[in-house]
C-alpha cells in the first residue's frame, strides 16, 4: 500500500502536466472540472492506473507554483518549447543521489483532453528499478466536479483520496 501511495504521489507531479521552474513557455491552464487521468508504463508489470482529479484555474496555477521550488533546487535543466503539435519539455533533475533525464511530449487542447508521453533515463537507478522508463498519461475532461469534491482532490485506485493543496501534510510520503 505504501509503495502504491508513493507511486501515486509521484504521479501527481506528472498529472499537473505543468512544467515546474523557470521556463520560456508555459502550458495552458486546464479546463475547470473533473479530469480522468490514465497512466500507463510501457513494459512494466505495474498495471495502468486511472485516477480522477478535480481542478480549477487557481488550483492548476498553484500546482505550478508549488512544484517550482523543487525544480529550481533539483533541476539543472528544465526547458519547455512549443511545437506545431503541442509542447516538448526536456529536464535533468537530481533527487536523493540519482539523476533523471527526461523528455516529455505533450499534445491536446487542455479543454477536452491531452496526452503526455515521457521518456526518462536514470543512470543510477537502485537495483530492481528500471534504468529507462516510458510513461504515457492520457487525460480527458469528463464534466463538473462532484458535489463532494473540491479543486485539488485526486481520487486514486481503491478510493484513496488526497487533495494536492494538502501535499505538505503528506510530505513524508513523497519519494526522496
């Protein structure tokens, strides 16, 4: 369970799909409402994971601001470029003694759906952890948030719920 929570919380950064840190290009804010997010890891025994996230304009902007300090401290490179089909982000970040190089391709309209394809390489991955990862996130807008949801709520498999705005409360669960 703890490993699933760690994986899920690490996925939250990907879910925001907003490149942290100083970047020449900023991605559009997602349409307010409930988003279904499906994350798949190519060649992994880990099954795909589907989550739901309630968001609004303020929350998307706060997510960018909250992840920015981490990028500034940990990433020697974090560049986003607009392309004819969307956006491309390249980054080199160090966490807990490991360095991760990643390339993300983002396409879609941020109103009805978008996709993020991330290819990453970790030269110093611990034993049993893949050196290369290919993760795809497919997101689609499914309507208004539920009456019991507030912007920032993420509902993960098994019904585990957290609010991204409360991330400080679960900071000890984040991967180091």
